[in-house]
C-alpha cells in the first residue's frame, strides 16, 4: 500500500515489483481539520507554510516569491517549526525579518487552529510522496497554493492553484491572486 499514484509509480520503477501488487490508498485527515472551530489570535494576516527546514520543501523560493509578490506589507509569512541558519540568512538577505514568523513547535491540537487562521497555505515542495498539509488546509477551508509536480498536484487536483515550484514569478502571482481575487479563493 502507498499514499499516491506518484509514489506507486516510483515504487514499481525502483523495485520492479508487479504493478498489480502496489495499491494506492490516499491519506485522510482528522475531523479536527475543519473550517469550524477556534482560530489563533495572530494580530496580522498571513500565509502559512507547514514545513520543516529540509531543502526539498523549497522554502527559499517560498521566501523569494513572497518578497516579489504584491501582497500588502503588513501581510506575513508564517512557517511552522524553528528556523535554521540557512533560512534566517535568506530572510535577512531579502529584508523580510519583519514579515516572517516561525511558530516553534506546534501541538497537534493547535495545528487546525493555525490553518483556520491563515489566508492560505503555500506548499511548493519539490518532492512529496503525498503532501498531507495540502489536505489538512483544504479540510480546514483555506485556499492552497502548491506544486503541480510530484504527488501534491495529484492530491490537490483542481481544488488548488498549482504552480511550477521553480518559477518564483508564477508563485508570486498565485500569492497575489489568492489574496486579491475572491473568486479564486
């Protein structure tokens, strides 16, 4: 069993196992992820990136895209977890220190509140076997901007803005579209 057709194809290719023996059973999310419920009391609007500091999460391009987007200066980018030196250096280089926030460790019961509080999820990973944040965000009722590559495009289907995760201009345009265009949201 695997979580996406993308992963299924990789397993078959890597192992040489008969395709009939590899079955896709997608992930689901807890009913805690819902549009209804508590929000976190952040005093600002924000886009959320549920991530970790691994390179395939494409956080540098997330930052670069956020910087060149036409979002209001008061809008922030919130990353889950703690920063590392690489991301802190990039934030400083892009002069985004006042616009980027790290949540630190998030308890499981706080994560749905964080999603519900965000304007949208930005999850432009370069490689995912499934991409659970995409489904968690959708279940929480917020828009999603994600990669059209690997499994996340498959998981999101036509219910998200799909972007080339290597194209910062396209990603920046998606951020602006989600923020300014109610119909797209």
